[in-house]
C-alpha cells in the first residue's frame, strides 16, 4: 500500500511538471496555458518520503502570474534628440476694421489734394500735365493695396505762384470743395496758412517750410523735405575751413538774403566762424537795399563799394544765393553760397558764368547730371513713363531745354514722387484709424526714412523739416555756356 501511494504521488508530480512546460501550438512567443488542477490534488498529502523530496513540484501560481507591461520608451526625434512638444497654433490676427475716421477719409478711400505750381510763367521750363502723373503714381500705390486697404483719390488745383488770389482759390477748391484729408506739395507763402491754419488741413511736401510762424500757427500737421534747423550752416562753415577755403584770406564777409535769414542763423554763424578761428569783417543784408527798380542799381553799387572798402576777398552767402551772387559776382572775390539753387537765376540776370567759377555751395538732393539715378527715383519714373509712353522724360542738365510746346516730365514727376512718398510713409506710420492726431503721431515716430534723391530723412517731435542730406557742390563756369554744378564727394548725413 505504501508503494502504491508513493507511485501515485510521483505520477502526479510528473503530470504537473509536464503541464507547466507545454506550449499552445509550439510557437516560441505564445504564453503558457494554465490547466485546471485535477481531483487527485484533493487527496491527503502523503507522508514525507525521500523519493518524493527528490522531485518536488514548483508552485504554478508564482510562475504563471503575468508581468506588468513595460512603459513604452519615448520615440527619439530624427536627429536622436527627444522630440519637442508640438507648438501651439498661432492665433489669427485681428482683422482691421476701417471706418470713415476723418474728413476726407472713408472706409475705402483717402482724398488728397495737390497744389500745382505752373513754373512755365517764369521761363524755367514746362512741367507737363500734372493729372496723368498723379493718376499713374496713386494708381501704383492703390495696386499694391493702398494705405491699409484704402485707395488714394487725387484732386488737383493749379495756380500762378505770383498771384496770391489764385493760390487762395486753389486752397478753397481743395479744402472746401473736395474736402481733402491732406494737401500735398503745398501752395506758396501766405497761402499755406489757408490750408494748415484756416482749414486745419494737413500740409506736406515741397512748398512747405515747417518752421517759424507757419509752424506756430498751424492747426494741423506740417511736414517738408527741407533742411531742418541750422545744422546746414554750421557744417558748411566747418567744411569750408577743412578744405582750406579761408587760408590766406585778407578779410571775410557774410551776406544774408534778408532779415529773416539773419535773425534765424546769425548767432550760429558767428559761433561757427569763431570755432574755426575766422573773424567776420563785414555783415551785409539785402533788406538794407531799397528794392525798387529805380534804386536797385545804385544800392547794389553801394554794397559793392562797402565790400571793396573793407578789403573783402572771401564772401559767404546765407539764404537764397541769387542776390549775393548778383551783387558780388563782378568783384573778382571768392564766394561760397549755402544754397545752390539760384545759380541759373544769377546767370540769367547777366552775370558771366566765369565770374562764378569755383563758387562752393551745398545741395540737399542728389540730382546732378553726374549723379547716378537712385533706385527710388528710377522706380517712380518707370511708373509714370509706362503710363505716358509718348511724353519726354529727360534728366535736367546742360543742353536740356524745356518749353510748353515740348514739355519735359522728369522734374515734375520726381517732385510728385517725393510729395506722395512722404505722405504715404507718414500715413502708414499713423495706422488704420487715420485722423489729424494719428497722422501727427505717425510723423513724430518717423525717425528714419528716405525719398527719391534724398537718402537721409528723419522727423520727430518739433522736427518737421525732415531733410538730413547735405552734399557739397562747386560751380564750373566753363562746363557749359551757362555753367554747371559738379559734386564734391559723398553726401553728408545730418540726421540728429
């Protein structure tokens, strides 16, 4: 009986062992299947036996418990580094809502006025028809989206700059009849008060001088691309000294084109001369002349005599240069004129161009025939030339003549380009809610800009004549029958 019990225990142990080692279908990756225990397991356990101890059965419960699943490793990025978390989606920009924010500004348009100065009346050539020029220029701006989606609508009013009544009529046409948001180019003289003071309308561009009484009385923003302040006069005197222009001088005189110029810059001029160690021997003011036809010649002779008696051999002219060039051109003295714009006027008055030969002056643009055409100017010219393929666009210079019969569109196109570009830059800086106040804020923020032929330009609180470009030029009396200006080096950047 003991033998049978021993045999039964041994067979039961072998059966449990075989069951634990059997797989489902012979595959290597299938987990073992646990079988239910047989009834034999309920029999009383056999007494300890040496043969049974030699082959004990392993506990099935511990071997067959499933292991906890391993945590999946983080997938490496393509470069072996852990992948970055996905960026959060960029929120959509808030759409711009345009409103009729101010007089002359609707949801879709901005009305701008243009004062057209017909210089053909003074024998300086003929600009051509302004309307197709402005249509082409504003059309190009509108084709690129306008100003925050608003299109520009130009309105033009022509005038004779010698007739104040015509200039006032142009102001009324633009500000009252068309109710423009801004006048570009401006009018002339006192007529600008009609725009910026009487009608509280923005006035920017070529005919605006944003300083003095006009700036004080303005009730709307003013902006111009003229030189600001007195930096030009200071730099001019310093540069003359650096070039040795005062070396060997017997006596140096100063000439002002009027009391306004003298009052504005005289203190700066005196200080600058003192800084370079040059004494001013005599100061002349054209307002001292009796400006009528009968007395003009005799008064000019008196001023010439004063200069001769003082032994002046160097004369520096401040303000509009023509009066000084005409007054001292026949004296055979060396001259320097801050403003270079009036040499043509001087030679037209009968002064021999060779009498002005060697005169040093300054210009506020890069527009000499010897200058390369800058990219901004060329782009603007291309727009208008494409719109007016049958018109003449010839860069001014020696031998280039203009007439009403054969107008040359170059000068006026470039001038209009500057006026429009200045307005667009300020209006863009002002933002989509366009008003006089936002335009002023945009103007104050425009600390760095450029215009066709004017590489350096800046504005800011209190600085509304934005041109910071000064280049030195010299008159060559032998270059042409009327002489011509030639550049002296690169332009100087006067940006504060």
